[in-house]
C-alpha cells in the first residue's frame, strides 16, 4: 500500500473560507474586548442617549453664547431710547420688536440673559462651596457636632428668603450683590443636607476606615475620598439650584425688589411690559417670559438626565 504523504500547509492551499472565519473571529473578539470606561465616561455615554436632556444642554449652550455675544451683534444699545419707534412689532429691523421707550427688545433680552445666568451660576457656586464644607464636616464628625450643626440648618431653613431679601434691601439697598447674598444666605441648606447624607453613608466604607486607621488627616480624607464620591449628587443639585435662583431673581425684579431700571433683566422686562400686554403689544412680555420658562425647563431636564446618568442603580434598572 502506498503511504499517503501529508501535504505541507501553505498559504496557497488553505481554503478561502478559513481566512473569512479567522477574520470573523477576530472582529468578534475586538467587539467583546473593549477598554473599560471610567465612571464619568460611562455617565456621559448614558447622558447622550437622553434626547430631552441633550436638548436642554444644547439650548443652554446656545443661550450662554447669545448672552455673551448677542448684544455685540445688535446695532442698538441696551438703554437706547427711540420714542418715535415705540411698540414696533418684530421685524427685520427689530427682531424682537421694541418696548414703550423704543428700546430694542432683542438687545435687552440677551443683556437680561447675562444678569439672570450670572445670578443663577453665582448663587449655585456659593451654595456648593458652603454646602460641601458644612455638610462634609457635619456628616464626617457626627455625634454632638452633627446635632448642633443640623439644628442650625433647621433654624435657617425655617427663615423665608423673602424676609431676608427685604431686610437686606433695607440695609444694603437694591442691587445685584444684594440679590446674590439674599439667595445664598439660606440657599446652601439643601446642598449641605445632601452632602451630609452622602458622607454619612460613604464614611463607613472600608477604604475610608483604612485611611482613618493609618492616621490620615480629616481634611485629606474629606478631600480625597469623600468629596469625589459625592460629586454626582452635588452636580445634580447644582443644576437644580441654578433655575431656582434665576426664577427668584426674575420674581424679585418683577416685584421691584431686584435689579433696578435702567438695567435690563428678564424680571424687569416682564414688569415693564404689564401695561403693554393689555394694549396688544404681546412681544414685550412674550420673549422674557419664554426665556425664563425655557431656561428653567432646560436646567430641570438636564438635572434629571444627569441624575439618571450618574446613579448606577438607575442605569441598571433601565
């Protein structure tokens, strides 16, 4: 019997379907093996899937851009009165129309956006700083220190902010600084409560207890371990604080307790247009009211989207 000789395996005699199978296996392996995403990368990926939250984010980016550059694009000054052209409807010359003094509503709307966003962001930033420090110390120390600090929070929480505003207006006078101080005197209480609750939970984790056993300073433990693990709720609370501050500023300015004329804010514009709306000049009230409403809506849906994206439990349930 003739022995069959084994043919050597070369590139010329390997069937083509073998190459296809190898390439398919490699592509499947690449699809399975992917570099692990960090916590923030994974949160951003989930946030991108939330169309409503992304709509709010895009609107806020455009709003910030127009608040900075909108008055620059306009050929009119924010307080430029033109009585012969009062109550002009929206047109190519005046995109948002004019008010009772002939001032361009387009220019005043974006100038008002500067003030409203500045008040909202500054109030939220101050609330975050005070709330993190106060809530972090209260939650980490615990015991008698926590009880005393929480009683102080309860007292401040019971003070109506409108009363604080009126008292500050009497002492300091109506101004932008007065509004920011009034909004932050008691506004940080909610942030402090959230930070305290998170710290009470995280300080019992093993890595925190290990740092304590090694004699690590309290300030370092709070800075390196506790704060990074509480940034998710802090960011969400901050996005909800900004619209509250914007609405509070508009409300106070509408009542005449906030920004004073001739400066433009959305609340001042709404107050000036009360008589105009009865005569059919709807645009003087429509644009400031629209941007107040949609800005608050954008921040709220963005905050809800961030809450879903930053909370691992909510991500798993979806």
